[in-house]
C-alpha cells in the first residue's frame, strides 16, 4: 500500500488534472452546466476542501498515519474513528469510508458552529455541497490509488 507521501503526491496531481479539465470546459464554453455551477468561488471552495482532505481527512485516519498525526492535539477528535474502523476495512470502502469521515467531520463542525453561535442559511448550501464534493473526491482518489497499487503489486 502506498505511503502517506505517495498518496499526497497522487492526490495533488489528480487535482491539477481535474482543475485543468474544469477550466478547459469553461474556457471552451463546452458545457453550459459547468459554467453555470462552477464560478471561481465554488471552484476555490472545492479545491481547498480537496487539499484539506488530502492532508487531514484521509481514509488512513484509521491508523497512526500522517493525516492522523497532522491533527496534533486535536487528533482526539478522530480517536473514536480509529478505534471503530479496522485499517483498510470499512474506512476504505468507496461508499462507507468517505461517508463516515464526512459525517464525523460534520458533527465536529456542527458542534463548533453551535458553540460559536453561527447559523447556517440557504445561501451556504452551494458551498457546503462544493466542500463536501471536494473532500469526497480526495478520499475516493486515495481509495482508488490503494486499490490499484495493491493490484499492481500482486502482478509482480
Ligand atoms: Zn489507505
């Protein structure tokens, strides 16, 4: 299985390809849908969430991994996750993995917002969707890389 550094590199490379694709779609006016939903703010939120997830929300939060250690003193927030999920078990399931991490994060963020007295309103939903998409995309790329690299190792 690829190490933390390999995962970071693969994920960032894929993001660059995705962004290039999005800009190509917008510039070439190839897709009206892309132009309507993907303004510069949405793309920024998506990219930043993707990068954040690559470094902090990897499915490898199920072990003492680099992403887990990057939370420093806040790693306690992910301790239940690490205990509940066996490594490369459900955390690396393409549906349950990202979903469980996003739900865990949503709970943390919701509590934080509650304490700070911030209220979410309708206008935020577009960015919440962009952020969630970015994070899930990053985790899917991780899961796919794990899968492909372990398949390749079996070949040799
Ligand atoms: Zn992994």
